[in-house]
């Protein structure tokens, strides 16, 4: 099985490979019970491709035998030190096409490509939490949110 990774930093680069809607649909489907609405996924991809000050990032595409099997979306925070420089917003693999361990390989590739530290949000009952911990992620804080009515 031939595995390839592509680091994509612009919408134009992405369009040479896949449509943005294909990537959004892939993530929406493969994030399963932890999925966000397609519009929110699209916003994270647009943010990754933004060249506005304090924004940016990249998308990592994982392909095996010419088929898309995984996608990671990394957003730059524009911060340094007290907030990690990057947030891994999405990581998903197609479990029907990707072998066991493909998600870990995709995550390692995204971490290696990122300049600076990486944070992510994971729900306590997400089985991927163990993978993140195995790769060195620690839980420094409990995130709390206030939603205005």
C-alpha cells in the first residue's frame, strides 16, 4: 500500500488536488459522532488558508493508493508562549480505507509540519484521546465556555 502526504497551504493548491467541498464532506463524514456542521469545518479550512495577519495554517492530506484516506486541519493562533502557536482543529481518517495506525501517522505529520507548539480539543469520551496522550499531548487545563444567548 503506497502512502503519500500532501501539505496544502492555499485554496489554489487544494483545488489542484480536491475540491474544498470534498475535503469538508470527508471530514464531516469521518469525524463521526464528534463531527461539526459542514459550515464550521469550512470556516476552519478557510482560516488555515488565510494570509491575514495572525491567521493561517495548513491542511495535511493523507492518500493511500491514490485515494484520500485522511485529513488534518491545523490553524495558526498568532500567539506565542502562553497560548500554543497552533491548534489542530480536525483530524479524521476513513476507517474503511486506512489501515490501523494511519491516524497516528497523519497526526505526526501535522505536528512535524507545524511551527511551534500544538494544542487540540478532545472530548473526554473520544477514543482518540489515548492516541493524543501516547504522542505526548497532556491536559493542562479544562476548557470552559460561556455561550451568550
